[in-house]
C-alpha cells in the first residue's frame, strides 16, 4: 500500500514515501538544488537515486530516507533505474542501451541493446522489472516496451494512448508518460507521467 518515488527538476527534486491509495506523502527528502533527480530503485534496505547529468547516484536509508554519507558515480546520463531478481541494478541513460550494475560501486557487469524487429529503441527512460521482463517508458511516447532482459528484444508493447484523457499539465513538453511501479505480491501495475495529477492502476489485456 506504499511506494517510494523520485521527483525531478532542478530545485524541486526529492525522494518521497507515498501512500498509494490517497497519494499522501508520508515522508519527503529534498536533494541538493543543483541536482535533477531521476530513476529510483531499492536494494538491501537502501534507495538508489540517479541524477540526470551529474553522473552521481545518491543513496538513502529506505526506512527513514536519511541520506547516506557516500554515493557512487557513473558515466553518461542517468534516466531510469530498476532492480533484477538477482539484486542487480538495471539503468537506462536515454540511449537504446540498458546497463546491469553491481549495487556495490555501481560497476557495470553487462549491457544489452534494446531492439524491436532489428530497430534500436532509443530514449529508454523509466524502468520496472515485471514478471521476468523489463518494462520501459520511451521518452515522448505513450507506449511501454516489454523487454527480454537477456536479448534486449522487445516482446510486446503496452499501448497507453489516451490514458490521461483531456487533462493537461502546464507544459506540453512535460506532459509525457514516465513512471512505472509494480507490486509483485498483488500483481498490481501503476503508471503515471511527468506532472500528471493522477497515478493509474492498469490491467494489461491482449497478447
């Protein structure tokens, strides 16, 4: 019934502990105003938060949101982050590549190139590991790619066009699908977007 969420934009970025049913923020930890918060994942009682162009991963105690005295660096930009069943971090950087990282030091262990019918799928953004697949938002697209974590091939797409309806946020450039969460116990899947006023619980139908 609760989730952890990363928010973005310079001067507004934070890590939050949120009640799903009501959207109530139970705890919130702002980060340095010079950093743009991106993907968030949990491993071993710690929360790992990427930053967009700073090449820095911030670490927090999951129970208290207390920032740890250390963090890690990585090359390139930070976009999305999730955790594999084996405890690896899986990271996107806005390209067609996903990197699998050791949480201790965030050193790269392997990488895959994401393709659909041989075509590279770039702008991979927020990630979530769901039932043996990596689900990925694609920047400025209303579809979620369901990716084979071994081969990088897209197995299927989840089409969410029209989900937000006629509701719009302040800037059309920010009005994009970008947020996926999964509760493995209940099977519930939640999606949202940048500055969306709602989070949606979805049920996937079809093949």
